[in-house]
């Protein structure tokens, strides 16, 4: 009897389950068929792209996403992305936006600084900044001038001037990065203005020190001239005109020991040292003898006659 009752209960359970499944299937058939979701294509980063990186084609990939207003501002044309720089980090699979990209010539100064260089600004006047005519993209030489310095009534440094650095690129004038911008504002240039330069990292300390203890003057270079001239610098004694003492009658009547070696201290010829030059060879070229190399040594404060540098500019005294 119990066995029959158990069988009936089991059959009832099975029938109930079958009925439930049938109802579920029927209700599903009553639902409206799902509509196809429209898709759209967008461009995303193929991998993480760091800031200030030039974007190339292989950094971009195309994917399909649901056509949703949230993707409306995403860039979809390769030409709008390729060749631009990232303003900030763009993550993998992140879409590209205009506000995360910039052109190389926008206001990002760091993009203009060459590798192993630094951007540094110095303050100049019209008289020390080429009459306010320097523009971004020009190249200048930097001349540092130092005033006389005394300690305990003794002169430890004479008034001097030195070509500190050469062929230095001008990045900006005040906050203007482009030449056309400086042309538009040339009528309103202040008497004192800032010049931002691209300087090799190893030379930054020279600029800072010279600007603090001396005065800096900029010299505009010719277009397409990247030559570098070695100079020794100059002190006031070398350019001052000595007082003229009129010779006495005795001196006038007394012949010089060597009239051929008499020099006029205010007249020189500038000569650029070439590869293979020596002071003796230069003396032979200008004076026709080897002995007058000592005159060249004295005029250029050279201590060792065997040490001259290719490209160095020497002052050759003019003999009377």
C-alpha cells in the first residue's frame, strides 16, 4: 500500500515539473523578439601610450562598440590622431579625444627641447638682446662680461669678456613660441624681455653662474651658419689704448735695435687656426721668419707655444 502511494506522489511531482517547464516555454514565446543593437567603429590605443609621445599608426587600432552617445566625441579618423603628441597617458583600449592630443607646434615648450638639452630663460635689454630683433628659431652666441674684482685692495680679476657658448637655439621670446607671433607683437616689446634658450645640460651651470656674477649679451648668428670659433676671451688691458709718450730728441735720434720688429699695439689681423698649424708656421706665413712667433704668443697670452687649437682665432700683430 505504501509503495503504491509513493509511486503516485512521484508521478505527481514529475507531472508538475513537466507542466512548469511547458508554461515557461510558452511564456517565452509570447515575448517580443530582441532587436539588433546597432554598432559603430571607434579608434582606441593598441597599448598604453605615455605622455608627450608621437603617435604612430601601429599605436592605434579599430574596434566595434555599441552605438551610444558616450562615444560621440571619440575620434574615428586616423588622420586626426597619427602624427599628434599625447598630452597625457592614454590607456590600452581607451579612445582618443581632441583634448588629450596636441600638435608639435602648440604651446608645449618641452616638445621643442632637444634630447640632453634644457630650456633656460635669461633677461635681456634691447642693448643686450640684439635690439629686440631676435625671434624663436634664431641661433645666437652668448657673451659673458665680468667686472673687475678686488680683494684687500688687490685686483684678483680684471674687467673681462668671453664668448661663453655658441650656436644656441632661441626657443621663445617672453611667452611667444612662434615667429609670426613675435612679428605681430613687435610694436609692444618691453624694454626688458625674456629669451628662452635650448642649452646643453652640461652648459646650464655656466649660464646660471655668468648671469649671476656678470652680464650676458646675445649675438645673433647668420642664417645657416653652424661654425664654432675658438676664442680666448679678452681683458681690458688688451683693448685699452696706451698713453702716447712723445719721444725725446735723444730717443728719436737713436735707431732701434730691430726696426723690423716694431709693432703697433692697436693693429692686428685675425687669423683662424687650421689643422696642422703651429706658431712657428704662422710666423713664417705672416712675417717670413720663424722667430716672430713670440710676438703672437704675447699678443694672445699663450704660455705654451706648442698648444693652439684648430678653430682658435689668433691676433697677429701688424709690424710697422
